[in-house]
C-alpha cells in the first residue's frame, strides 16, 4: 500500500499504521478512508494529500 503526504504540513499517512486516534484502523488504504477525514496534524482534507513517490 502506498503512503500519502499532506502537501500543507508534510504529515505522512502510512496505511500499515492507519490513524487509530481518529478511527482509521491499520491496514486501511488511503482510498478507503472516509471523505470527511482530515489531516491529524493540520486539519486539511484528503484533497491536500499526494502519493508519496
């Protein structure tokens, strides 16, 4: 699974880790995160994330 990076603050979403503090279980692909999820560091939406190349 690919990691995704917040273009605003640099937070990296790692699907192997998920975001358990915000209800996203480990193993959850970025595409499967609800659309209303926001970056846990700066609060922007999924549209501000890009695939980590």
